[in-house]
C-alpha cells in the first residue's frame, strides 16, 4: 500500500512548500532592517534623481535577500502544481506571517527578567568596554521592541503586497504558458515575476509610507521605482537558477511524470 510519503509528487510538494514558507517568514522578520546596497558592495551611492526627487539611493529591506527566492519558488510550484497550489500556499503563508507578528507582539509585552536586560554586559570586560556597550544598547528589552515593533502599516502593506503579487504572478505565468507551450521557460517565469514585483514594489511602499506615514505620493513613487529597479534586476539575474531547479525536478520525477504533472497544473 502506497503512503503519502512514498509519492514523488507529494515529497516534492513538501520540499517546495516548506522552503517557500520558510523563506517568506524569514524574509518578513529580516525586513525590519534597512541597508544600503551600494555601501554593502563597496560602491558609491547612486544619488539618482527620479520624478523630481533627488539623491535617491538603493536603501532596501534585508528581506530582499530572500524575496527573490520566494518568487522563484512561486514559478516552480506554479509549473508543477498549478494555480490552486500557489494560491493555497500563498494564503497559508500570509496567515502564518500574520500569526508570527501576533506572537512577536505578545512577546514584546512580556515582562522581562531583570538580569536579561543587561545580559550583554560581561563582567570580564573592562569598565571602558562596559560603558561603551551601555552607550550602544542600554536595555535588551527596549532593543527587542524597537527591532521587532514594526509599524502596523508596514505589516499590512507587506501582507497585501505579497498576496497581490502572488495572485498576479499566477495569472500572468499561465497566460504566457498558454501562448508559448512548454517552450520559453524564461519568458513565463521571469516575465510573471517582473510584472508581480512591479505591483509588489508599489503596493507595499504606498501602504506603508503614503497611507501610514503620509509621505508625498511623488516621493513614494520615486522610492518604489528604486526598489523595483533592484527587484527587476534580481528577477533577470536569477533566470538561470529557474532552469537549474527545473532540470533537477525533471530528473527526480522522470520525463513522463513531470509531463503529466505540468499538463494537470496548466488545467487547474
């Protein structure tokens, strides 16, 4: 008698969905940190002018390190499990992200142990070292709240943008595949990602900064364009990865089973 785990499609689903959810969750929690792409790479800041907004550089959330992986996984899952598979996983992931933020919110309101507040100060350090550390982080509990206590509008914007981008990605992917067949994997995968990331870039910034912080719309649009420039470049750069993953899956499933799954996915 075959079990759930003895089926190759089931095992592949568990691997892909687990990796998808893990990357999305970690990307959300990493995203509380903003970083300078140019300084990280040792480059001079871009200082671009967009829509009359000057001195714009690539200031991104740390989550951009993992979001491209999420959208690559979206296209892979779309290829073999269809619209229903991606939508189910997207709704589940959004619910888990919301659950994660709720648990963080509760954790921030727990009364901290007093010794933990200053646990970063080591008795073996010299007085000068201890004083320097206190000047940087005086209270672990406050630092914890500052790092994870994101604005509600950022959380809402991120979740809405994620769901909108996923739904659009699914639709564009299948429209391109219906027109091109099994050929041109790069077109349906990278093309759908470029469209969905365009919406993702604008929706999250619009909700978080325009609605949440009342920044002028033109400034929000300029920031969104900078973000999309990076995301679009990453979508193109990761195209070879899609082919590598496709190749590995085809070898694992075998040509007949892979073709059967893709045909079924296109009809879902």
